[in-house]
C-alpha cells in the first residue's frame, strides 16, 4: 500500500496533528510526519512534494494555521491528492486558515476538511487509498459499523435513563 505524508507548518501544530497520526496508525496505514513550512522552508516543501510520488506516497495531508498556504503550495508541486487541514489560531479562530486552504484556483485542488479536522483527514486519506485495497476498505466499513453501534448503545442508555 502507498504511504501517507503528514506535513505540518510548525511544531506548535503537533497536538492537533497527532489525532491524524493516531487514526492512520489505528487503520494500519504507513505514514511519515514532517514539519515543513510554505513560508519558512519553501525549498524543503517543494523538494518533498515534487518527489512524493516517486518516494511511494499516495496522499499528502497538509496541516497549517494562520495564512495557511502549505496545502496549496504542496498541491502546486504534485498531482497526488492533497488534503488540507486548517488549524485554529488565536486571532481568527481558524477562519483565516480555512479560507487560505480551501479557496484554491481552478486546476489545483485541495480537499479541505474542517478546522482542526485532523482525524477526518486521516479517514479521507484512507478512503482514497482503499480504492485499490480491499482489506483497507473492510477496515473502514468496520469503523463505520462500530461507530453506528456506539450511537445505538448511547441512545439505548439514554432511553433507559429517561424511564427511571
Ligand atoms: C503556520 O503558522 C503554522 O502551521 C502554525 O499553525 C502557525 C504558527 O506557527 P508558529 O509561530 O507557532 O511556529 O505556518
């Protein structure tokens, strides 16, 4: 199976980005995590993104806050699917990063998840890789049915509580 790259703009992003890594691990997907910045280390980002395909990656997840150009900058260098995770910052609560990540020009898409939606970025990456991997598809199906079962259990518990 191809690997997933998880790139974040700063080490200060790690507490949120960790949720992405945890989900990829849970799904048994090989990944690499790096700190690289579209603004502070642009050469490193373009080098990594340009070589990502030949280096065995199938999807790139890019997480950044504030003027979040990381995902778009990566997408400019590769035709691999890029998933953007806009991160919350103090000044504008993540709206700055959301708009900077999602508003890509025609022809260079970034699939943007919710603000701080790091775990969903991992699930979406898994869904992309699962197109060519039956075992991963089954893991995703099971994850969905476990989720539904948990909701049903909570509903039953609530009903039981209401009757007391
Ligand atoms: C962005 O700027 C990073 O992704 C981070 O969310 C934000 C702030 O970075 P630091 O100043 O904390 O390194 O590029």
